C-alpha cells in the first residue's frame, strides 16, 4: 500500500505535508539547543559570522535572533544560518513527517484499498499457506500490520504460535478489537508504535511486511523493515518479501499525451498551443502514480533497474543507486516515456532454489493491483522505428531532507537505426519532493 495511490495525498503536492510530531534528536538533550534542523539547500557564507551549509546537514538551533537568521551549531562550529535554507525538525518530524504519514494510515479508505487488492492479498496468503509446515509453531513479526490481516493469516493459514503485530498509527486500537473479535488475542499481540522503538521479548523466525510504495520505494518504509530485520530476525530467519525487483520499460502513452497536452492544439477551434509547455510542466513534472498501461504500450523488453535481497540489503545502499540500461526498440511507434513496476518474491524458506515460490508482479502482464504502474512522461514524444536504441542511466536518489521521498533521474541517448542521428534526453522526476 503506498501513499501515492491516494488522491487526497496526491492533492497535497504529491507528498506528505508537515507532520505534527516532534522527532526527538539526541542533540536536543543539550539544554542550550532549541531544536534541530536540516539544510535543504547549500549555503555559502559571505562573512565569518555565518555557518556554511551543505544539503542534508543537521544543525542545532541555539537561538532564533531574527526571522531570517538563526544562531546555530554544526559539529564544533557555530554561526548564523539563513532560515530559508533549513527545515526545523519541530515542523517536519525530522523529514520523516511521521505525524502526517501515520495519520494518513488511520483512515478506512486506505485499508479498504489494500484489502480489496486481490492479487496483493492472495500472494501473501498463498505464500503463507504453501509454507505452513515451516511457519507452524513459529514466532512472526508483522511490520506495519494495519488491520492485522497478514498476522491473522499467519495464525489461521500458517499456524504460527505467536505474532507480534506492530502498527505505528492510531489504527492499532481498531486492530486490537479485530484480533479479539476473531478469537486470536492469545496468539497475536498488537503493539502500537514504530517498530524502530519497539522492544520485543524475543527474536522472531519470520518477518512479514507489506511495505512497497509507489515506484517500490516511496514512503521509504523499507528502512523500517531493514531495521526490524537487523534487530529482531533470527540469523536463520526468513523475511517476506524475500526479494524485490524494480522494472523499467520505454513505452507509448498516446491517449494520455493527447488528453493532457495534444488537447491544447485546438480548443473549440481556437489555437491554444501556447499553453502546451505549461501543460507538460504541470502534468508531467512528476511521474503518474496511477497509470494503467497495456502490454502493447511497451516498445522494448523491460529491464531490471533495481534488485534487492531483503535478507542482506542495507539502508545506506539505497541512498543513491544508478543503473545503466540499453534498450533496442522492438516496434515502430511513439516514445512518450518510461513505465515502471515491481515484483516481490516470497522465497527464502526453501533449501533448494528449485522449489517454486510465490511472487507478486505489479506489471502490465499480470492482474491489475492498486499500485498500477508508474509512468515517467518525457516532454517531447519522438517517433521511433524497430531497431532504434536507447542507451542511458536511471538514478534513484533518496531526498536528504524529506526522508520518505526520492528523485528519479533519466538520462539517455536515442540512436535512430536508419539515420544514425543521435538525440540526448534527460529529466529529473521527484516522487514527490
Ligand atoms: N505498503 C505500503 N506502502 N504501506 C502499507 C503498510 C503501511 C502500514 O505500516 C505502518 N507503518 C509504516 N511504517 C511503520 C513503522 N516504522 N512502524 C510501525 N508501523 C509502520 C503504517 O502506519 C501503515 O499502517
């Protein structure tokens, strides 16, 4: 379930608005510190009373001398910092915006969407059922349990002995009532709070979590799952999903392009084409998180641009990743942009890799899920022929300030098989900041 799949969240400039909670930073304990703040832009001092900043720097605010300059400390250095270059943690929950994030999961709308996503739930239930002989009598941790549906399945279908169902949002109170209503209170322990600050009485044999957001990573809940794995999963334990793979493919999106941009060519007989650049900026600045593509929209075979082994991946590896791609187009048409989707696998228990494992693929060749596909629209469509090639890179960079957000940079050269002429394209897409 991802934040990006909900219109109201998208309406808030595609992202999380300010959270209300103050994320306590250890530096705050020093009583001379008013609060912590993070630089969201570089700042080059113009005199030695000012403190230089680099994007992502954390500073301790000592005094708020004026609206525009605060006296701050960075490591051993002190000096004035410009308030329009920093975001104070008291506003933003340290960039995680936990207030807004967890608040958004305390709604029926979101849980309805997740619970009505048949392929999503079937994958988890089937994996649990197929591995009952391995889950029976074991201890399970459900990170971000929401309504507790996966915890209930682990007990009902997996015969797990005990499940720690951790949920940070207030919804955990509803979850407790559901567990009791289904007579599972003796095996499922609902723990309200962030898994990061949870104290469990024991290590677990299996971690289950449904953490995947738009473009797999948005919401960056993966970091919470990695931390839970490192802290609470037994050495020989299993984490589900065990693997996550992100796919990218060059594609057409003719209908979308005509609806949003082509429309302005002639509006009720009037030439409104001057508005097309504004339309491209407004509609294509960020990816479309709810695009449903058809297989025939693909102009080449998809390529894997990120492959995660959830047993070993670390948070720091994910701060920035770059993948080089080469596509040979397998049909003529119009290249509008690129589509992305992910697959998660439920392997890990199996000794021999030959044993088939359950997987959930959110791509166009599989049943539609609430994630749909993510569409990156370039600004100018190009007519392409079979045999043309795209050679470039996709860089995924986590936002250093807004810690649940990321940016995807696409850079590539297009070579026509007939004329051999080369065009170069590049575009940076925030998700959502
Ligand atoms: N697939 C997704 N994109 N999101 C689906 C899982 C999100 C659920 O996990 C909860 N959740 C998210 N992060 C955490 C955390 N660190 N600790 C506890 N619960 C969490 C959140 O409140 C929501 O109920």
